[in-house]
C-alpha cells in the first residue's frame, strides 16, 4: 500500500518561471528575490497542485525530492504557500549527488523508511523522475503538462495521479 508520494519541484509543483526570475537576478541574494516576488508567488504554482496536494496530504505523507539546495527548495515552498502540505524536503545534495541517481532513490527510501512498493514519485523529467525510480522498484508518474509524452503512467496533471491512487487504495467495508 502506498504511504508516501514524492514530487519533483521544478515544473511539477512550481512553475519554472519563478526560478527564471530568480536566476536573472542571481547577482543579488536569492532570499531578497523571494522577498520581491512573495506577494505574487502563488501565481507560480500550477492550479492542479493547489487542489490536489491538500487532498493527497489527508491520505499520504508528501515529500519533495529535488536536486536543488535543500534550504533554497524549502524557502521556495514557503514562499508559494506549499510547505504546510509537505512533510519532508529532501535534496540529492544531502546524499552527495548533484542530480538524481538510482542510488539516491534508494537513499530516499531509507530516509522515508519505506519499501519501493510503499511510495510513488511524480516528476516531469523522463530520466530523472520516471526511469530512475523505476530502476529501483518505485512506481513513477511522468508529469507532462504539454501533452507531448505518451506511455504508461504518463499524466497530464496531478489530478490524474490522484485518480490513479484512488483506484489503487483499498476501500473499507
């Protein structure tokens, strides 16, 4: 039974445009850029995320697994008002990797105290968020908001993930 749903951050929960705005101004401290955008930061969150995360949080532990610096990712989640939905933010950098690897997904499971069958991962990158978790037995969903990708477990929004999880969840009675 699924206990944990992990998400990539870029283009899965938060629109990449927020980071583009930050990187343009990278000569300044990134926290000051967050301060500039905080009043409108919610506009950088995909609509389905605002609807689905609270519903999933009632049934599963939610985590963010990212290659970003943990402090940066945590701050980003706070600015866009998503941090209350996520129980853990875990960075590949804590494991010593600059990007996701099969080994970092094994490490992630240890951090979350789950077996592969007890979690799913959702992200927008075919290699890092879809293929690598599957190499270690984690079911993954490839989130393609553009409609370009095809195949098993390719979803167009987090609503599709929520629906798929509801189909798997045993009913009482």
